């Protein structure tokens, strides 16, 4: 069982309201996104919202039985049924949007037309779980997995490495930050190890069984994973006097908090204090080529800008579902350059569009860029899947 603060932090970060962190409008030829109605969306759209007027109360109750959320497929359509004692309900997390209430009941429904459905992996969290901050294991979440979908990354059943929490005072931020670490089996403080630095660092604790399986299977060298927690839960002290409504966004998105240079302060904490701590305490590599910075969603945007601005620290960046502002010229013109391995799913149209623009811009300026579009939405299953794919590419077992 994963303790509530950690898992709820991860889920809520992935399912945050788009309006809370929305980037400026992107100039594109087709003005549509994952919330567009199928009747109005282009035929080539990978996702659109379909009509549900044919679904009545009797049908919904039969489908749901005694469950809170059930997903059914019909051709290239996926229909989600939910029971929620509220006036409104929305889907989270691979697919995100408002559900339609059936008459005056506690039943809700949403239907999507999805491309690549046979290879899709979609994860859901019932609204009641989020509203009640229910404690749950990730494997308890309702899922829809296509017949041709890749298998989930394997994990160890019993962890031999170490995973633990620490705190670190940050001079740059003027606060104590919560950190999470995973050390591989047989960790030796006298040795030097590659390090993966993770935004939304509680992911280290959740994904440690997958990381260890990659090591045990000989797919990656022994690696240290170091994560910095995010948002208000990342800070030990009461920092409400800052007057920042969304600390996570202010920390991760350059220009998000203009009144306080919060992004710059957090970047220095992450790239200097955290990196130095991992090197000093656990033998983390001091060679930028042996350091990865990664994150998902706003954390993905942070990992993109962190590597652009501090390639002297992070030689590799894995931005997953990044979406923020255009890349400034000064960030593209630095003499040192990190390598980028990126991803965004087709069911998060706006983010995939922006991530693809980032990849194209970086390639045009001579950066080494890999871009993947797994058949997933805006959910942390994408983080696990892409890390399992990318880590063997940068830290092969030959590094032992």
C-alpha cells in the first residue's frame, strides 16, 4: 500500500485542471484539442468527444453493477460509466474532461473516439477517490488495455535496494525541502553511480520496483534515483507568506511567478544543492553525461528548461508531456548542449503538439533529440513506460 500523501500528490499533479497551468495559445492550423466534439473535430484527430444521448439510466446501472467506474469499448469508441454522488463529475487521468449526467441520477457517462485504440493503455481514477482522498494502490485503478498494447514494465516483488526520504535545507529557496532516494542493491558509497534526478520526486518511491527490475534484468547499470518533492508538500516549513497559489507551477515553469524569481531559485536548488547532496552522500556522478533530469507534465517542462539552462549539470533530459512557452533564443544558443529524449501521448493533443514543436525546434538547432508518442494520455503510466524505454538507451549495463 502506498501512503496517501505520496500517491495523491502524483495523481493530483497528473490530473490538475488544465486552466491552472495552461500555456499560452499555440498557433496551429487546426484549432482543436482533446475536448473537441467529434462532430466538429477533423477526421484525423486522435481523440474527440462523442455523443452519449443513446445511453439511459437502465443501461448505465446494468453496466456499472456495484462498481464506481467501468469502461467499455465499441469499435474505435470508448465509453466510461461512473457513479458519483455529486452534481458533476469528470474523468481522470489518461482521458480528462467533464462527464454527462444522466437525468437527475448519480450516474455519469462520457464517450470518446480514439485512434490507435488497439495499442492504447488508459488508466482512470474515479472522481470519488480524488474527492475523498482515498488511499489506494496504483494497480487498483481501473484500466483499459488494448489487445496490441505493450506489456507494462515488470517490477520486482521484493525490493533489495534502499528507498527512503530525506530533508535538505535550501539556501536558494530559504526553506527545507523533502527529497526521495533509491539506491541500487549492493550500493557502495566509495563508488560513483549515474544519477536520475526526478521532478515530482515521490515518483522515485513508486517506481523503485521497476528501476530495480531494470537493473536485475541487466537492462541498465546500477543507477541512483534522486527526487525532489513538489508543491506545498515539498516544503517542511509554512511558506504561505509567499502568497503563491501554485508552488509547483511557480517552481517548474519559467515566468510563471513574475513577482518572485521562484523558477530561478528552484532551478539553483535542484541543479546545485540537490545534485551536490547526491554526489556527497551517495556517490552520485559529477560528470554531466552521467546525469539525467526528468519529469512529467509541468515536471516535464521543468526538466526541459533545466537541461537547456544547465547543460553543465544535466547532460541528458527526459521531458515527458512538457508544455509551456516557446523556447527562448538564449536557451537555444548556449555552447553546451544536453541530449533530449521526449514523449507525449496522442490523447493529450495540446501537449503532444507543444512537445513536438519543442522537438522540432531543438532538432533544427542541432540538438540530439528523440521523440516518442505512446498511445497514452496525460497519466503517469506514460512516465513509467517511457523511463523503462529510455533509461537503457542512456545507462546501458556496460556502464557497470
